[in-house]
C-alpha cells in the first residue's frame, strides 16, 4: 500500500507539503503536477506516458469543443474524445480477457496470448476525463484553458489510485484559488490518520482472518465459515473506506475538498440505500453519465429496467477484467 509506506509518508509527502505551502500560489499547481507525475512514475515509469497522453488528448478536446459553432460539431468532438478514452481503457484492461476468451473457440486457439499490465489508476483518471468532456459539452463547466491546472486535476496523486472519482467542475475553483488554512490542514491530518487506521489496523487484520478461514474451509467448520465471511465483508469496507479517507485527508492538506465516497455503508436499511452509501462517486458517475442520458425512469418500467441492467453490467465490468465481474454486474 503506497500511502502507508515509509518513503511516501516521511519523504515524498513531507517534501510535497513543505514546498507546496512555501511556494507562492501561482507556482503551486506546477509543483503539484511535477509531484503527481513523480508519484505515478515511481511505481510505473513507462505508463506515465499514457497519463500524459490522456491529459493532452482531453485538454485539447475540451478546447476544440469550446470553439465549435454548432452543436453537431461539438457532439462529434465529444464522441471522438470519449472513444479515445474508452479505447485506451479497453486495450489495457480488457484486451487480455477478450483474446483469452477467443482462444477457447476451436480454430482460434493459435491466437497469441495478450498479457498487458494494467496502469495503476487508469480507470479513475479515464472516468474523470470523460466526465470533464461531457460537462463541457453540456455547458456544466467551462473548458480549461490552462494546461498546468488541467494536468494537475487529472493526475492528482491523493485520489489517483483508488478514488474518489473527482469531477472537474467540483474542483475547478480550487485549482484556480484555494485557501490552505491551519484548520483545514489539521482536519486533513486527522482524516488521513483515521483512514490509515482503517486500512492497517482493521482491514488488514480482518483480511488475515479471512485468509485463515478460507484456506481450509472444512477445518474451519460452520462457525469459522461465518466468521470468515463477516471478516471479508468488513475487510473490503475498511479497505476501500480507508483509502478514500486517506485521499480526502491528503486533499485537505493540499487545500482540496473531495467528495465523501463511503458513508457508513453497513448501517443501510435497504439495498437502494446501500448503493447510495457505497462508492458514492462511482454510483453517481454512472447515474449522471449513463443512466439519466439513457432515459432513466422517464419512459416506462421496461425501459427503466433495461437502463438499470446496462448501468450495472458496466459497473461490474469497471470493477475488474474478468467475466466474473460482468456476471456480478448482471
């Protein structure tokens, strides 16, 4: 886990926070961009080029869309931009899955295997880029004319790895002028420590219990099986919620306010309420950019059910590159 590693906490984060608060504001986003790229390149030096490519494509797509005089041309730029984003995500995340599936068909078993490493965080920054293009098209936000600010938004290291999915229109003003107060910094430290505790002290320990119970289910017995299932349920919650709290805390320490991503999910009284509390930024992303544009519940129950089916199938596919995730979505 990157956020709990000693080099990150005592070297990278310390330097970034110190320099960021010393620099005049007009230089902070440039320094933040450099820090974002160093953070990403530390784990995957080659794939930082993919991120830079995504930044350039979406920045200039937004500018080009802003200059079009007709809605048809704006829509054409939007479609091309979305296709390029999803194509990059599809190649890295699903090419191996589709080729391995085709290899199971008689006559296609000679196809070469495709084993492409998945760039860390590509799902998150791709969805952020797509939301930016759609919001510009809908006139929900103005196209960015500052490459440094836009690149800082796409590559923000606090939420790059595990979210939340941050929309440009929500942080645009913070990129241009944010106030880094002692109160905000203090709350960020507290939130980050709480998230770190959720991950290290709770999620990891529940994970060890789950591993022990699932390693030998027969020996664990019925009681052990239930204990393991409960442990796994708590592990995935505290894992994801811990990451999100750390991301929000690090954001506050840098002057940003990110949305809540997990809101006491297991106190939900219904399945509907559960999905309103679990991975909120992803659920609202699919609601706003897929479900509602497809028609939502405005065209009868059958159309609504089809729209829900499409959203959840895509949600399942987003979570992983195996067919299991697609079946889970369905």
